[in-house]
C-alpha cells in the first residue's frame, strides 16, 4: 500500500472548532485564504459561515453562541431578532 503525505488547509470555527461544511463535507484547499473564501462563498445566505469585523470565522451552527454572529445575515422582521430592542411608552 502506497501512501503520501499531503498538506492542505481547512476552515475552523473560532467559536467551537467545527471544521465541517454542508452535508458533513470538509473541503481541503491549497492555502488558508482559499479555505476561508470557500466556506464564506459557498454557505447558505441565512446560516452560512460568517467572518466578523474583528476577524473571527464563525461556522454555520445554529447553536445560541453562534446566533449573535448570524443575526445580521437574516431578515426576521422587527422585534424578532435578538439584536432588536423595542421600546414602549
């Protein structure tokens, strides 16, 4: 059996360490930049991977710890988003 060592890069969530993408696929790419670009470009619009302004890479998990980072990517209507504050008289 012949084997060979191959170096590749995968995206890793800065919150939970997740490396999986849609359908349990782990894309292996040639550079760190390609790995990040791939998960950002190929995710679904609502819960795809997110790159924060501070540089964190956050996976598509729907766990509460991830919700805050995904809140700006979806339109859930006024008063239903965790980032929305409604004041009453």
